C-alpha cells in the first residue's frame, strides 16, 4: 500500500516532467480535451438551465392547484370526444366555492375562475403585442406564486366591482415604461383605459413556455365587460393538502359532476389537471434534448480522448528503452501501467480544468449578453466535468499503458 | 593496483544455471543465442564473461538478471527456481537482489542523479526521507557527492556511469551485473570505472562483468569465455596467453 502511494507520487512527478518537456505537444493534445470539456460543460449548463427553467415554469402552475378544463393536458388520440364538450364557465367557480364551503373537511380551499385573451397593450408611444390578458378574481393570488415588485394585486372590492385596474407583468412594464414608474398610469387595452396598480416580480421566460412576465391580470368583471365572450376559460382550485392531491381530485370531480348535473352513467365531460400531468408530458422531451445534446458534445470529447490515446502511444514508443530500464530496476507491470495511466489522466485533467475555466467564462459572458438564455453553471457540474476528465484520461490511456506494462524487458532495453 | 590479485573467499552459490538454452524465433529463422550453458557463481566472486560480438553474452546476462527466461534449462537464484516465479516476483528480485549497469548508462534523461538513484528505492517502497538519504549516501560513495542535483546531460560519461553504478548499488543487491560498462567510455575513464568496480568488489559486492575487451576482463578474478552460445572456457584469474584479443 505504501509502495503504491510512493509509486503514485513518482508517477505524478513523471507526468508533470513529461508535460513540461513536451510542452507544445501536450498543449496541442490537451486542446482536444479542452474543447471537448467546453462543449460538454456548456451543454451541461444548458441542460441544467433548461431543467431549472422548466421547473420554474412548472412552478407557475403550482403543485397544489387543480385545473378544471375542457381539454386534458396531455395529447389525446380521440380528440373528437373532447371537441364537443361544453366550455368551462367562469361562473362555475362561484358554485364550486359555495359547495366547498358547505362540505365539512373539504380538501379544497378555493376555486378561482380565469379567462384569457391575447391583446396588445399601449402606453404613450409604446406598445406590446400578444399580451396574455387574464381576467380573474382577487382570490387568484391564493392559487399562484405571483408576487408584486411594485404596487399590489387587485383586492376583493375591485374584483367584485370589475374595476378598470390591471396588474402587469415585469416585461410588459419594462416595455411600456422604460423610464417611468408604471403605478397609477393608465394603459390602453382594446380601446379601454386601465389603471396600473401593480407590477409582478420578474420570473424569467423559458423556451416560450408561459411566464407571468408577459401577462396582464384584471378583475374578471372588467374582462367580461370589454372582451368578447369567445374567450378561453378555466377554473383553478387550490388544494389544502398537496400530499392528498388524488383525494382532492376525486372530491373536485364529484363537485364538477354536480355542477354539470351529470347522471351516474355519464362520463365526465370536463378534465381535471395538475402540474404533474404537464410534467410527465414534457419530461421525456426534456430528457431527449439532454441526451441528444450530451451525446453530440460527447463526441467532441471522444475525439479529444483519441488524441490523448494517440499521444500516449507515441510516448510509450519513445520511452520504450526507459520502460525497459525501469523494469530492470524493479518496476512491476502495474507500476508501468499506473505511470502511463497517470500521464494521460494528468493531461486530461489539465485539459478539463482549462476547459472548465473557459466554459465558466463563456457561461458568464452568455449570461451577461443574453440573460434569458437558459444556462446554469453549478458546482455539481464542475465535479462531473472533473470526473469525466479523469474517466477520459483513464479510457484514453488504458490501451497504451497496457501495451507498455506488457513490454518484454529485454526487447524494451534493446529498443533504439 | 596491488589489490588486483587479492581474491576474497567465495561465499555460497548465488547463481546456479544448468544447460540453459535460449532461442529467438525470427520469422522462419531460429536464432540459438545460448545452446546449453551451465554455470555456478558464488557470492564474492568477480567474474568476467568474455566473447566476440553475438556470442550470447548479453543474452546470458539478461537471463542471470531475471530479465529474460530461458527456452530450456534450470536456473536457481539464491536457491529459488526462477522458472516458478511470476512477473511480480521477478520484478522484486531485480529490484532487491540485482543491480544492473548498462553500456549506455540508461539514466532517465530529465531526472537528477539523486532522482535516478532513488528509483529502485521507490519500487522497493522505501519512504521518501530514507530514500533521499540513502541515494545521496551512495552517490557520495561513488564520488559524486557534489553532483546529486545534476541531470545526466550535465555530467560526463564517466560520471553518468557512476550514477548508474550508484543506482545499481542502492538497494544493496546480491550481485552487480554490468554489461560492457566501459563500452561507451574512453579508455582512461573506463579504467577509472573499473577501479570503482574493483573497490566495490573489495567492499564485498559480487560482480559479473560482460566485456569483449581484454584490458577490462583482466580486472576479474574468474573469466568465462563464450562462443556461439556455448562456454568455451571457464577459468580462474586472467591468463594473458589464453585470453587472446577477440575480434569485434
Ligand atoms: N531479442 C532478440 N531477438 C532476436 N535475436 C536476438 C535477440 N537478442 C539477441 N539475439 C541474437 O542472439 C545472439 C546473441 O546476442 P547477444 O547476446 O546480444 O550477443 P553479445 O552480447 O554477445 O554481442 C545474436 O545473434 C543476436 O542477434
Ligand atoms: Mg552484448
């Protein structure tokens, strides 16, 4: 064991000396690994970023909220069965809330109606198109993680009265009010003036998935007054205990069947969804992106590894006589194996370090230049990159090191 | 040189080979480098193996040094059958029992004298402090106390061979095997190296020397003549009339 440690120490010294004396060659070979590690790490940060952005977008939906909709949140083959379902009406929310209040020990907290429409929104000379306009009640904040960075969400009074007030998303505020405080300013939506009473905290967008940042929320009363009835509506219901989501779902299904007045023999003519359903649809997609990306960038690392393997073979060839000498002095096979494995690993590790440093700088740069780009550097990634570097070194060094360790001492000594 | 004729009493048998053959297969052709060699070498002997180029001297030497295995025949080193040793055991024997000195020195070019001499100690698992201490001591013993931090290219040929000798000595081996140790040196430097070897002999080392030069072989106390893979003659001392100059 002690001897192993000494031999290990010796191998590191040899590896360092070897790199120093073949500086150009080592640098060029390490370059392959550097590029490989940069590619893999950047892809890793992107995958990481996608995953985080994805989860963040999912968090918007809330993991303790059930959504009553016409269409289920999953691809369906028999779409015709859903097409003719009755629309979800915003009035259901009130009915549901009465039912919830009448149910002892209900697992549901509150039902909130939402209607939405795409509209453009104007203030002064500035205009934002395709803004997601949401009509809802003041209870909305109970069901969502939404927060205001300035001002507030509309209150119950404004909600019931259908006041012309809006809470606007961060990006909307940014575009309409580049240099002004938006609070108490009036914006124009569909020819109507609305007073801005709140601005949402920035959430960040992600691959076009829904984000509060490009949304505008107003009391449902106001929404219904000014926008045509052909809007999409659904009802979201907050659950008391998210560990008992299935029970809550059953309860809500029962309530909805009563609302719709369905006899027992009829099937549900509505869908109840939760975040998880969405996730399980999108997760495979997310995973395929990750696998494909890492595979492709992994190829560049593989090319780097081949370079290291090649150079280690050259090194073994050049130092055949040295290997013979070492064997004559008592080096065992595993000593020689270790020495060359460490040489290739040291080279890869060095390449890994440099590659990682570059990747970090690049991430930093990209993050500064394009803040919305999904990229995320983490300590875990650093560790994984280092492990990948070491594995690459071991992988690429093995064949040459094995050859070296198997050399016949006499043949090696006679080699010129 | 008055010590030249003093023979130290031989000790127990270190090397015992019987009817050793070695064949190299080169495609169609079979080269018979050794064709049945028997030899006993005792501790405290100073033996020269002579013979013309290609006579099998180096092959025999590699065999004795456990670097190579015979095609047939028996070899016992310190009473142990070499044929039964596995690779690691052979490496251990080379590390602890045998000190090699090569014609071309075979120093690691980018390592200092000290690091070169340390190498067998590393393979023996000696701890770093004792390693440095011991290596420096042996380097001082061969007269290189002031050259321990020099690299081979900063040393003369004679000094390089001294480093190599120090490296061969550092683990206190049973025998020193030197294959044409003066082959790459001028005659004056060669003579200095031979004085060092003589000194080692006087201090209790067992020495086997391969050479085709009479002047060098003349230092040994016993001479074995090889020709075409066979022992032609094996006699005590160096007899000028017998040990004729050999063609290179
Ligand atoms: N590895 C080898 N492969 C093939 N032939 C060899 C090998 N080693 C030695 N020989 C042959 O064996 C014979 C003896 O070689 P060697 O022992 O080196 O002679 P010497 O050292 O006496 O000059 C020579 O003919 C040489 O060519
Ligand atoms: Mg020879």
